[in-house]
């Protein structure tokens, strides 16, 4: 039997531990990760209080959820649950998990891509009690977050004459909410004739606009929203390069060419301070563009061969851009580039080329070889402060990592793993 002072000390320790867990505090310290590449669709988390180094075998694994279907869809995480997609048989399924990794419900969203590199790619978007999805065959829809009931679904491939390319669709929904009570909209890129990009009413799935001036095919890219000169601009990559579309009416504001060997552009553009950066691998390197003050024009700033990121995404933190190169150099290196000049600041062989996420001063680098590195950001970084290898699962390691609620989420094939990275 513990003494009274010992019991008081124990409860104080327990209370401090609970208050240190942002999932349990009920404040804004743990921002949700509700969509593709996080709250700002830029690969960055606002969380603090995370580990700055790892033990030799990495952070503690909390759980592993198996049998979530084939694919590379990252999880969307809120304080009440986790939502992730996978290909089960010939259909794409949306799974709802508790924060303990237990499946709460599953809903079939439509047929999925079963050819080369089959599987789900969409990261569902969570807004309130609704979950939005786009399948690899461009079926767009909305699901009730509590029950998994499909509220509406649109076959955007058939409706807008969409064209699937060699590996199916790989788009995650962008939700745009105009001011003044106008209908909120879900952006979809079917790549159809006179309908490269469309906006659907997020409540009903009704068509609000389509880009009649664009007939370029989609190319695996998820759009971002940029606000500039009083405009809300949907920015994405189509076959021929970068495009900017007025989010209110679908009018095309500008276009800028960026092409590679296969015209595959899997990385979302990165925007900050009037500058847009794009890179898409296959030896084409990256380009920086300056957006006009009124948002209606764009001009090139610089071009750089590195990083030559194929699908792992790039992240801008301060005045630097971070990413990995898949083919330039061939082995794959992690590269830091000065955002102002395009000058390569460093090249490092931490893990094989892959995907990255930023949180609390560090990059979480997930290599395609299954190794993970924790890397402090900064132009003078020389080595990771932690590494470990994902073990015990079979599948590709090509999903973007998610950091939310003091946890690192990694997907490999049909398994989702959660690791404790809170200090």
C-alpha cells in the first residue's frame, strides 16, 4: 500500500502525462489531419511537443491494423477517428477506425483500379460529419462519418467523359467553401473534353461548374487552393503542366508548361508568399513560378534539376524546399533547395527516395525501402536524429506519412501502423 504522499505524486505524474497528450487535452494543440497533405495541403503539421530524437529501434509502436485493402491511400485523422481507403477485391472500400486501430465500419465506394499498380490512392477529406472520396475510376461521393452511409455519389468518369491513364486516378478531394453562403464545392479532375476540372455541390453532388476552356487529361495530381488578389484559385497539374482556375466559376486564369517523359505529375504544387513550386520526376526537375499580385498571371522564376521528385511530395519550410529525387540521381537522395534562387543547399543519402511530412521542426522521411528517418530541418542538416525500419508487414512503402495527435501513421500495403512520437 502506497503512502498518501506517494499516491499524490503518482496522480500528479499521471495528470501531467494526460495533459501532455494533445489527443486528451481537448484544446487546439493537436490539429486534425483531415485531408491530403494535412490541414493546409502542404505536408506540414502545426503540432509541437514531439520527440526530437528516437531510440535505436525507433518510436514505440502502438498498434497495427491489418486487412485494409490494397493501395497507397494515406489516412485522414481527426480527434474522433481515422478514415482510410483500400481496394478489396474489385471494389474500393472506405474504412472508419477508432484511435485504437479497431475498424468501426466499412463502406463500398465503387469499382476500383485492378490493372497495373492496382489499389486505392485517394486520401479521404473529412469535414464535420462528412467524408468525401474520389475512387481510382473517378467515382466521387460523400459518406456520413458516423454511420458510413453514402449520402451521394457521382460517376464523374461517365458524367464528364473522363479518361483514365495507365495507373487509374490518384486524386484526393479538395473542398472549397465560398463566403456569403454560396454552396460549398468539391473539386474533381475527370480530365474530360471541356471538363478537365469540375466543381460539385458538396451537399448534393450537383454540378456547379466545369472548365469548358480546358480539355487536358488528368495526371494523378491533387489540387490545392491559393488565395491571391482577392481570388480563390484552384491550382493543379494537368498533362501539359500547371493550371490556375477561378474556384468560383471555373474560368481559366493562367497556364504554365511543365512536362516530363510520360506527362505524369503526381505531386501537388507547393505555394507560399506568391511563389508556386512544381516537380514531377522523370528527369524534368523542378520549376518555380511567381503568381501575379492579382492572381491572374504567372511567370517563371527559376528551373533546377533537383529535387526530381516523382510522387513523394515536396515541402517548403521557411526559405527552403525539401524533397527526394527518384531518378536524378538514380539511387535517390534527399535534397534541400533554396526557394529564392533554386540553388541546391545539400544532398543526403539518409534513406531511399520516398515521401515526407513536416512537424515540430523535423521531417519524417519514409523511404520506399521501408526505412524511416527523423531529420531536423535547416540548410546545415547533416544526419537524422532517428531511424528505424518498418517490420512485420508486406507491401509497398509509398504512402505519405501522417503526423497527428502525437502519433506517426505509416501505411504499407493493406496495413496501417501507429507510432507514439509525443515527448
